[in-house]
């Protein structure tokens, strides 16, 4: 069964710190950590969650910064899966951020 999109605004109401992606039906956030080890540890922890969910982020890492974009490609937009993964990312980042 295809997951229906909920829309960017509905997702953002549940996700402080996240914003709308420019030119895409997606949500974004930049996480800044104390250093590379914290950023990489965050990505490793989130990768395990994403794999269990079978829902993978678009992300980019340079040193202490991890830029994340979430959308559900199969639904052509933001779904509850994106909200769930974003919340897991927020939890994983706690205590690691600069």
C-alpha cells in the first residue's frame, strides 16, 4: 500500500527546527555537532534506524555538519515516514550538537 503524502506544512507543525526544502516537496534540517566524531556517530545511529524503516535520507556531511533532506519518493512528497525519521534524527542529535 502506498503511503499518502501529508504535505510539508503538516510535517513542519510536528518538527521544530526543520524547514521546507526549496523547490521540492521535502523537509530539511542542518545539524551542527561538536566535531566530526559526533557527526559521524549521529549518521551511523540514524543509518540503522533508516535501514529498519526502509526509508533512507538524502544527506551530506562535511566535518561537523550534516545536512538532511527527507521526502518519500514513492509518494512524491512528505509522509508520516519522513516525520518519524526526522523525530528519530532529532533524538539521536540530542547531547551531540554544538
